[in-house]
C-alpha cells in the first residue's frame, strides 16, 4: 500500500502520467512491423533495367500542374512545362495521397518501403536513424542516392548490405532557411552528372551503372526549404519548381544518350508531402497530403485521353486543364510500382498495392504481378498470425481467412486456376480481394488485445483521480495524524489481482512496461479503499463547511456544472470558439457569486468584465497568422508602457531600493533591445538578405539576459512584495513574446497576465467578504471552483494563441531570427519554450493567490489534480486509428496534450514555489520559503 504523502503522490503521479501517456501507442499504434517473411519477386520479366525516383520534397500537387501568376514577373505560367508535356504525351499521372504525419521521414518510408511507419516511430526523428524494415533500395542491385543528410542515411544504414547503397550528401550547413534553396538541388544534379562523367574512365562504375535492378534516388529539398522560408506562393518556391523541371529535362536527355536510347529506363516523379499556405506541413490538411505522381518510360502506360467521364478529374484538378485520365494512388503503392518496373522483390513489409493503371503490360503479366503482390501481403499475415497464436491462451483466427470462410490456400489455388484458364481479369479481382483480406486480417491481429488494455487504462485513470482526491482530503481537510488499520483481506485481494494480471503479460511476452498497466490500477484502488473511512470523514467535513442549506443538492449541482465545463473544454479542443463562450459566461461570475462584493468593488469587477471580453476575442482569431512586424512592435510597446507605469507606481507605494529599480529598468531596456533586433531581423529576412549575425547574436543575448536578470532582484530589501514579483515576472517573459512571435501573440501575453492579476484581486475580495481571518485556511466545496478556473486558464494558455494544428504546423518565421539553419530539435525547443511561458505565468499567479487567500500551500494545485484527468480520459476514447489521417493525428495530439497538461500541472507546483519564493502577503502574513 502506498503512502499518500503529498510529495510521494506527486512523484507517483508524474511516473503514472508518463507511463500511461504512452498507452495509446501500446494500444492504438503498436508497430505492425514484423520480420521473418519470405520474399516474392514482383515479375520475372521486368520492363526496365534502371529506375529514377525523383522526389520534390514539399511539392504540392496543384503547384506542379496548375497555371500560376508569378509574383515577380506578373505573368501566368506553368511552373513545370517539361513534366506537364510528359503528362500530356508520354506519362501516366495522378495524385499520390500521403498519410499523416506529413513529414519527411514517414513520407519517404512510405514511398521507398511501401510501409506506413506508425506514428510513434516519428519520435525516432529524421537524422541518422535507420529504417528497420525492408525497402526498394535494399532489394536493388545498387542504389545511387543523392540529397539531404536528413533522409539518405536512414536507408543506407538500415540496409542489409550498406555497400549496395551510395549516399552522396551535402552538409547540414547547406540547409539555411534564410538563403537560396536552389543550390540544394543544384548539388544533386551536379553530383549525378559527376557520376556519369566518372564512368567514362572507371570501368567498374560503368558496368555498375549499366547493370539491371539499378535505382537512382534524387532527393530535392529545395522546394521544401523555399516553402518553409517564403511560403508556397512565393517567387522562391515557384522558381525552385521551374529549376527542377528544367534540370529533369536535361537529365532525361543525358540519360538517354548515356544508355544509347535503349528504352529501358523508368522514371517516377513525386513528393513526400505537400505544403500548407503558411509554409508548413505535418497535419492532414489536403494541401499537405496531395502530392503529384508522374511516371513514364519503360513499362509505364501512355496517357489515356479524358472524354465523357472527365478522366477522373474533380473540382480540384479540372483547373489544371489536363485532358488525360487522372490515376490516384496511395503513397505506399509507389513502392510496389517501382519494384515491378525493375523486377525487384516486393519489400517484405510493404502494404502497397501495384497500381495497374500505371503498368503497360499484357493482362497475364499484370495478373501474375498482382498475384505476387498478394502473396507478399499474405506472407505478412501468416507470420503475424503465428506470432499472435503463440501469445494467446485462447486464439480465434480471422474468419475470412480461416475455416469460417475461404482459407488462404483455397484462395491462392483459385487465383492460379483463373490464370491458367486465361481469365486474367477475374484473377486480378481475386488477387485484389485477397490483398484486402490480408490487410484487414493484419488489422484484426493488431487489435486483438485492445479491450483488455483499454479496460486497465480506464481503471488506472479513475484510480489516479480517486488517489488525488483522497490525498487532498487527508492533507487539507481531515488533517489527522490518527493511524488507520490496514485490511489484510483487501491487501491479499490486491496481491492476487496483480499476480494474475502480471502473469498474463508474462505469458503474452509483453514488454516489461506493460506491467505498469496492471500495477497502477491495483495499487491506486487498494490505497483508496484502505482509507475509505478517512475519505468518508473528509467528505462529511466538506459538507458541513458548505454555505448551502442543502449541501447534498449543492454538491450534485457543482459536480454537474464542473462536468459541463470540462466537457466544454473537450469540445474546445475541436472548436476554439467555445472558449469565447466560456469567457462570456465568466463575466457574470462576480455578480452570481457575491453581488454585494461585485458592486462594492466595482473597479475590479469592471476590469474583470472588460478583460474577459478581450480574452474571448483571441479564440475567435485565425490560428494561422501572417507575419506582422507592426503588431509585434505594438505589443512590445504595450509591455514597455505597462513596465514603466507600474515601476513608477510601485516606487511611490513601496519606495523601491535602488538595486530593484535598476533591475526593472534593465528589464525594460531588454524589451526595447529585443524589439530592435526583431525588427532588424524581420526586415533583412523579408528582403531575402539572410539573417544578419549582429541581429542573431543580439537576439540571443537579449532573450537569455531577460531570463537571467530577474534573479538579481533578490538582492533588494523589497523583494518580498507580491506586486513587485508579478511585475518582474511579467517583464522577464516579455522579450520572449517579442522575438518568438509573428503577429498578435504579444497582445495575448499582456491580456493573459492582466486577467490573472485581476482574478487574484477579485478572489481575495470575495473571500475577505465572507470569511474571518481565523477560518481563512479552511477549504470548502466552493474552492473547487478556483481549481476549475485554474484548469480552464491552463487551457487558455495554450489555445489562446493556437490549436492542435498549430503545434504540428508551426510557422518558423520567428525561429529564423535566432536559428537560420535547419535544426528541428533546437527550433522545436524554442517553440515549446514559448508555448510553456503562459503556464509559468499561471503557476506564479496561482502561488500568489494561494498566499493571499491564506489557504494551505499546494491546496489549489491538489484540487486541480482531482479534475484534470477527466479530460485525459475523454481523449483516450476519442483516439482513432482509422478514418482520415487528420482525425488520427488530432486524436493523438489531443490525448497527449491533455495528459501532458495534467502532468505539467504537477511540475507547475514546484515552479510556483521557485517563482514566488520569499513572497509575503500582508495583513495575513504567509510565506513560501525559497526552495530551489
């Protein structure tokens, strides 16, 4: 049985949330990757000896095909006339639909391995992490890959024989977002030319280039870099597309001459993902998931003219004016297409289906190729079924592929019989049906243990909520040191339950951390049930402290309203506008809670109403923001005015020490400096002149000093006043919301801070009006309202300036002012720091509110813990692993954010202790000792 000591509960809570945050990946997104399958060759008669895979990283389908107005020349033009000419006369084209997350690693894995890497694998990052599954490159005789160091190494290092894959890369310093992007692609084309040139004097290389099953991979990062830096409607983005098109035309001519026009070269041009209008990708927006696919050369069909059926064109592609049939594919299908064109084995982990619309071959050849494709998929099913059988006490096979339907052997025999009879089209239909069943069968095996694990996780979350509530009652309500008797039968039941659950995981050969899904529910509920008498006593005390004449009815009403608010917050994750409605209702709170005090303290009440109205506007604004240096500087100026006004005000009120005044003016000057460096950086970057070193260094110094200077105020004798501490904290994070913002975020920071300060004053006035000093520390059921307000404000701290799409698709404009060269982890760290600043502010204000109300330290934080995971549990059941990939990604992100915020609330308690260390409140003096 665990102790419910506050610090131990918080420690256990952190471990619990970290472990259970990962539960969705253990349930919904367990990697389907398996090993041990036999290979199946795509075709014995490949139409091509060599294949060129050209990937225009970050290229949207519409920009590749439509006529656009060039922002520099003002002329309307097609950006890729050569590729367009191929579509019209020589190629089969369509849209390749990618899956979420629309990032470079999973996109290239799908293209080259035919495998949709599970979302949890994105944590592997992009750099130096080999793919641990089969790929087209791995099955080739030799692959020449050229391009980015973020993509090429993972395929080379993941190959069975690394010497089979050449990786020719530029350095990371090439990936400078503030400079020209074309040189990235020029490197690829130039070094490919060098390979062909060297073959003239290198017989070994020449023989290798002329061998069959050879793959050339050109990773062209320039378009993506231009899109991130200047948006996909910029001259830079357009010019990069034109450059690629021109050089592909030259390359085709060179290759044809090198191979003496032997017509044994196949070409595939596509993209790993698209690009949103605001220059980012990651989520499931159609601009990110629709990429071009153009294939031509040996083994590829010629275009089919579009007649009455419009050639499968819809409103999206009709404007491209392409009178040929559009053939769409899933991104993983491209791996199967490439395997067929050069006669490779289908990658053993591929779930792609050979797109026959692209294949130029006899019906028999197509039937055999698609049969082999089905065999490769069935092989995965059989291996996975065998693995699942060995880990189950009782196993039920997938009905359509077992004795309940047609067995796999029966289906394969039927396909072979159809081919033998010359019924090729019928055999293709049968093979496609078998592939469908194989894929759904893999899904069936993948979700076999869902019910069991989801039940354990649900019981675990309810157990944590019960433990948090129990800990709160014992620490702040009952406050009794009286020992309680441990129930041995209850302890015995807990041990037996834990042994059974752990034994089941051992039998299944589950990962070691799965045992935590058994340990936490059992331990939590055993701890709560052992203290059931004390819990009942605590609830009774709270009922007696209630100001309502019918405490039971009031409790039911409060719980109902609390659940309504929590569900409104859940709804707000999908529709931010609900937070505006909540702020509208919050304007009424002072009048409903205590009309007399609201009327008497009308200046504070009026300030509350005004700030609620202002805050409600932020969640109505567009999440996608366009850089506006004017708004950045105006918000910075507002911070300056507030800093100066309140410095003067506190100087008059408190007679601040000279050292404190110096600290405050230093902070104000840092805001000014940050505004200056931000303006210089924005102007230079906008003019395409790169990031000046002076501005970059100055920006870093200003940002770092703004976080360090505030600690100097402890030298002053007046460091204990809470008003001074709030002003210092406000100015400390001001520069962050200047240099790391692109629009109105600075105004949000000012307003968010203001409403928290007003809330502190209003809560204090309300409590002073109804409580005597002797009973201020007594917690009542009404105090849970403050916990809900705190939790609501924590959500506003995030959703006030964004939503989930803005996490996966953050604009990098602000980060370029400090880090111009691509570094995803450093850039991500800066963006996360900006996101977390409002939570630091909230923790400081909550700590001061705790002191002003005279309630026990940590009481409000403890109440927040009792309600926060109701949100997490909602999102646990809203996670989906099918449907649109936007829905899948959104579900994952919502759950992780909700769970992460619950976890972060625990961290905030300690952060609060640091931020308000040494602060005292008069006349009811309370103190938090400095505890670093």
